[in-house]
C-alpha cells in the first residue's frame, strides 16, 4: 500500500481501509465513500469518509461486531493514532495515523 512501509504498517493500513469500506457498504446507507492515503516521511495517514445516514432501519448487524474496536487496537499496537465517529455534517469518518 505504501512505498517502503514496514510490512506490519502496510498490512494495518490495508486492513483498516478494508474494514472501513466494508462498514460503509453494510451500514451507511450510501453507495460510496472517499478513501485518502497519504504516505509522508514520518507517518502513513488514512482517512475514510462517507456521507451516509448511518445504520439502515432493521440492520441487525449494526453495532454487533468488533470492526472499530479491532481497528483501534491494531493502531494502538503500532503506536499510532485512531479516531472514528459520526461527522457533524452527516456520514461517518475513520482516521488512522501510523508511524512510517
């Protein structure tokens, strides 16, 4: 995913992106999201943003998994920073910063 990134950073970035896009498809009520990856000298920054309306009515899988907590744990193990939550203007945002 990132040029010359250590394998554990590269894998974490891939998994966080994969889980975030999966969550968008399953739970957001929208059919698109924006994925941003910025590989700098000090860190790899990932941001996934959607403009969905949240879990669809009757979505019994919403809130029952370990997706966000798993991403948070993965980032913490690599001494990175993680945030995830609803955006004030609507939709949802996941952000991870991993040391390069």
